[in-house]
């Protein structure tokens, strides 16, 4: 029996690899002579580096960069040696988990460290960059990243604007004279799991600003500043499009990539599936296992389990999913390739207890064991 396990992380608890191992342990305990292949999975956020590095010869690079509040952080990315491809998670330099809740304020946070990571990769000879942009603490329109790459964002007196979302209030002009010469020699794939525009009621400020510490007044100001930024961007980049799906990803970082770099935005799960070559192992599977921390009606909007299920259905495979909990509308997953899903909680518990890694591991393993016992009976 060939089982392929491609589960996204249970955020705040199990990593993708840990969740996959829990299912593998269950299968080995109840299925005679199984062949279980665990494929780490991600949708462009946490776990993207791990998912694309698995099974390959990679070099892990640590670089000290400016964190979201400008204090130094040690960020790690990977280089796939056979292709000199850098795999970067923006959250390693500018992620919301790097900022304590009481200090979260998108006026003060910057994506500068993301640009520093890109420069480091380019100067090591990488000419293909895969960048996951989930989990940001920022709303600076990607200006911090672009500043690190050599763009100049200037106020009315020709001075550089401050880093952070607050700097956009003062933006009057943009110069590309100092851009790093290797930037436009690179292929850049940006893994993006949202389709929000840059501005407006569905833009990054309105939708994601609150979780990053923005007040209602701050949201209105940031949205207006980003609108002006987009208009100024068109003076040096006629293709700059604030309404492009994903332009609002990571506080406008998607817009920055589209307008000022040779990047292509795509669904994170599609990039991971393509670059990891998981289709090769799915072709020979008897059953495919996927899942994530929460399945609900939003899961069908580009989340990792649906991407895995879609690929599995291309080859006529049965697909089951495990999740920490089930939300409203999860039944929609059935129409998108998941034949059945199973929440793993086995008793009433607190959130803290449910997220405890040993507890979550045991719950997932025990639930998977019962499901595969039933599969064996069938």
C-alpha cells in the first residue's frame, strides 16, 4: 500500500513534517507492509523553506538583517545547490511573530530585512529566488524591501523617507538609479496565498491592518498613503497595478514585487507543488493524506490541502484530510477533491492544551490510526 502524506503545518503547533510523521507512525502501526512518503507542504507562509528543501542538497544560510522594528534578527534561508535557487520566507525577517503583541504597529514595521536577504542570495550567485510572503508584520507597501534593493523613496526635499508604514506619508518621488545590478537578471517566484488589492475596502490596510496593530484611524491614513504611493510608482513603472490580485499581500509587498522587480506572483501552494515535484510520488499512491490546522469554507481559496487534493484528483486518487478543528463551510472541501476529513480532537480541551505539540501529535496519530484501520477493513 502506497500512502503519500502532504499535510500543511498546524499553525502554532505541529510543523508540516511533524504532522506527516504522526500520520506515518499511525499507518506503520496498522497497515501491513506500507510504503509511506511524507512530503512537507506549505502555501507560501511558514514552512515554505522546509517544504522545498526536503530531499534535496541544500545549504542553510544565516544572515543578520534588520527586523520588522529595525532591531537586528538572524534570518535563515536555503539555497538548493543543484539549481542555485534561494528559498526565502519573508516572515524570517519581517514576520508578525517577531514582534511582541504589545509592540505591533504597522506604522513602525518594515520589510527592509527581506531585501537584505535577497541581496545576500543574489551576491552568492543565486539567479532564481522563491519567496513566500505569508505572515508579515508590515504595511509599508514593500518600500523597505525595495530600499534595501537600491531604490530610493524620497520626500519633497529629496531626502529618504523613514522606514515603516509611516514613511509613505512623506513620499513624493522614487528613483531606480541605485538598484542592485543583479536584480533584473533573476527569476523571482512569489508565493502568495491571498488575492487582495493594495487599497480600498478589501485592501491590505483594511483587511490585515487590525491584526498587525492598526487602529481605525491608522487604517484610513495608511490606505490613502498607499493610494498615493501607487500613483507615484506608475511614473517609473507603467505596469504598476494596485488592483492586481495579490498586490495587497504582506501589507503591499505583492505590489512592490510586481511593480519594481521581475517577479511573478502565484498561489503559494501551486509553487510548492510544482517546485517540490510531489506529483511524481502522487502518481503511484493508493491514497493521499493532507490537512491543516483548520478546515473551513475559506480552505478552498488557495489553501494547501485543496492544492494537494486537486493534484491527487488529476490522477484519480482518494484523498482524506486531518485537521485540528472544523469551521463553518468545511463541506465545500468535498467539491474540491477532499473525499473525507477528520478533526483530531478527542475530548473537550482548552486551546492551549490542544496546541501542545506532544498532545497534538498523539491526537493526530491516534485519529489516523482509526481511519486507516477502517480503510484496511474496506
